C-alpha cells in the first residue's frame, strides 16, 4: 500500500506540473518526497504490533536455538509483550545445542519491537523481537543471556534471567 501511494504521489506531481519549468517542478518534487517519506515512516510505525501466532523471534541465549516461531502467547491475550511467556517451535538450531529443530519450547519475551510505556512516562521499544527459552517452571535453559534485558522482567518475576544477563536496560 505504501509503495502504491508513493508511486501515485510521483505520478500526480508529473501530471499536474508537467508543463511548468524545471525549477518549479523540482521544488514540487522535493515537497512530494517529504510527504511520501512521512507517510512511509507512519506505515513502518504501524507495523510494530504484538507478538502473536506465527511471529518469528530471535533467541538470545546459548540454549542452541537460533530462531523460534510463536505458536501461542500464554494468558489468553491477543498477543505477548515484554516479559510475557509464549509457546514456540524451534525453526533454526545449532547442531550441538541443547534444543533441536522442531521442538516445542516455552520462552520469555526479552525484546519487543512494540513500544511499552513505563511508570515514569518513558517508553521502551527495541529493533527486533527476541526471546529467552525457559522450561515449564520458568527456569532458563541456557546459561548466558546476550544483549540488553529490560527491567520489566523484575516485575514479572523472571529474576533468574536477570541474574544471567550482563546489561539491564
């Protein structure tokens, strides 16, 4: 949809201002580009949504899995956010890891592209969706956690994951 809007923007500019001089049409083109770029950035912001069924997530621990696909977020909501537990299927794995491809595992969402508001008024969002694999009791499968860990996990009672992390965001 965004690509079709951008192409419509460029076509309208050429049809409306085709007979004018090069200097004026250049000014119109730059203003059209600004409008189209603003529209495209709004589309990208709207794409950040809950972690839901069939969302592919990166694994940020040393359990052996590289990527997992969400089967179902627990707690019966429409999607998972930071600190929520999900059920996932391993899609890519290291050959000598603890977790093999195709295994159904539990995971705690560590990083989510969707923004989440904090109590102090600030908002936190990450560039990607990432998860740490845990067992049914909530204990991590891996022994290390890579990358920043949000402090929202402390409120969700995932203290064991916080102790494995090097940097808390």
